[in-house]
């Protein structure tokens, strides 16, 4: 082990660990060394350790933390286990990069950040889909004030047929929720970031579970990564989460956001954030800027430097982590933004369940 590198341990060796976290740490090898991996399946942990040339593997996270004392832990387990492993890793003194969603409730997210703050640790939610060329371009325009006051946003993440068939994303006990918290969270987070972390006041949401037998069409929906082994266990009848969510979030200062999110819907595929301001509007997915009655121009985008990397957002996050640990940069993904996202997630599910508008002050 090189003493000038930060020691990394990864908990959960599934799709996102091998597609994103481990490749990104290894890309920044002058800063990081992945020294250990852990999975509940020792065979999986061993397989990943071998594939990526990692020296240690475990099926007991606490034993790994006690023996390895990593500086940073990536938490890549199913959603329901995030808090448990985040807290465990922080108790062993590690900074944590936790997969999204950090938490399903504001109480849980606050507890994690309170512990991190009290112990001088960084806790970062892997909101990896802010960093697209179009969204960076939109951020520049917004920060330069070119849109004027933005009063409306429309966020959409629609897969026509893309229920995840690996893992346990379709079972609430493991995932906490369905399409909204799995993929909607990325456009929500990106919109919160673009808007400079506006304060949400209330949410009215609707969720639907419209099952279809035409699941997991990889080419059509882009839902499946090349690193996914199709689950032998996936059964549509086990699904107890939403496949579609829609609604409105009202923010302080006269700003409203509508959302629609689907794992499966008879709609056009979309992954978009549309913003309307007093001076200009942007359609980020199509890189178009609208001004005045007729003017339409191309959004100036910011090229991303990680050509060919499937989950390039994680490379931005891990590069930023190295700079933050060296004291050279601020966090790209700020705790207060993740707390805003968590508030909206909790309110979305509560609003849909209770069939009423939920005030954020109730959480
Ligand atoms: N940021 C993104 O773009 C993105 C994309 C996909 C998934 N994710 C998130 O990553 C997380 C994992 O998703 P995935 O697609 O890798 O799922 P996955 O099912 O492929 O992997 C999860 C891994 O965790 C292991 N695991 C389960 N319980 C465990 C335990 N108690 N202790 C140790 N290991 C355990 C499983 O054996 C499996 O190998 C989820 O929270 C998901 O939301 C993020």
C-alpha cells in the first residue's frame, strides 16, 4: 500500500460497484487504492477482488473495517441498507460515498449528516447524473443570470420498458420505493442543483403501479448496464413499488416544478429538465434555448472528459473527492442539496399514500 494514497473499501459488489466506483477510483490511481471489497456473498467479493486486482475481500463489513481502516468507504448495497453501512463506516472513521438515495426520510439523512459533521467526515450521496454536458451548460447560463427569474421547471425521466430486473429494486423492503426514487431522483437532484438549492414548501404527488410483462428491454430503454447479470430471481408478481410517479413541488419564492417518472409507460422516452425563466428558457435534453417570441438557439454544452465511461458522473465525484481531501476544492454534491432531495422524496411518497398535499414543514 502506497502511503500517499487514500485507502478505499467498497461494501456491496454489484452493478454500480463494478461499473462505476471501482473503475473511477482505479482511474485516479495516483490518489486512491481500492484495498478491500465486501459483499454478503463471499464468492461475489472474491470474484470482484480478482477481476480488479484488489488484495482483500470479505463478507463481513465490520471485520473489513476493523482490519483495513479505510480512509473512504463506498456504500453500494441496496437502498434499505445504506444508513446501516454509512453509520458503520463512519464509526470506523471513514469518509463515505453512498449510493443514491442516501435515505428515504429526512430524519435518517439528518442523523447521518449530524454524525459526519460531529466527526469531521465527508458524506457524499452519489448523485451522478448532474454532470452531463447539457446540464453543465444550463448551469452556466443560470449562474450568469441569463434566464432571469426561473419560475417553472418540468423534470421527466421516462423509460418505456425499463423495470430493473437485477437486484431487488422492485421490492419495497429493499428499495424503499420504485421508479421515482430509483431514476427520478437523478433529474430531481440535477434540477435542485441547477436552481441553486431552492427551498421546497409542499408536494402533491401521485404514484401508479402499472405492471407489464414486457420488462427489461435493454436496447429500447437503456435500463440495463452491460455489467448486469440478469436476475434469476426476478418475478413481476413480487413488485410492490410504483412504476410511474407524477406531481408538483412548490418552492419558496414563486417557483414550481412538475415531474413525471416511469420505469414503464406508454410514453416517449425522456430524460429532461425544462426550465422557463422571465428572460429565457432551456430544454436541456435537446440542448435548445428559447428567447422572445421566435428566437431559438443551441445550448452551449460543456464536453465531459471521460469518453467511453458508462457512469462518467462517478468519475467527476471521485475526482472531486480527491481534491476535497487535499483541501483544494469544495464538495460538488453538497449535504444541503441532498437534504432538499430527501425532503422531496419523503413528501412524494407520503403525498401519494395519503392522497393530499404534504407540507415540507410536516416532515
Ligand atoms: N448512481 C447511479 O447511477 C446508480 C445506478 C445504479 C444503482 N445505483 C444504486 O447503487 C446501489 C446498488 O445498486 P446495484 O445496481 O449495484 O445493485 P446490485 O443488486 O447489482 O448490487 C448490490 C450488491 O449488494 C450486495 N449486498 C446485498 N446485501 C448486502 C449486505 N447486507 N452486505 C453486503 N453486501 C450486500 C449484493 O450481494 C449485491 O452484490 C443502490 O442503492 C442503487 O440505487 C446507483
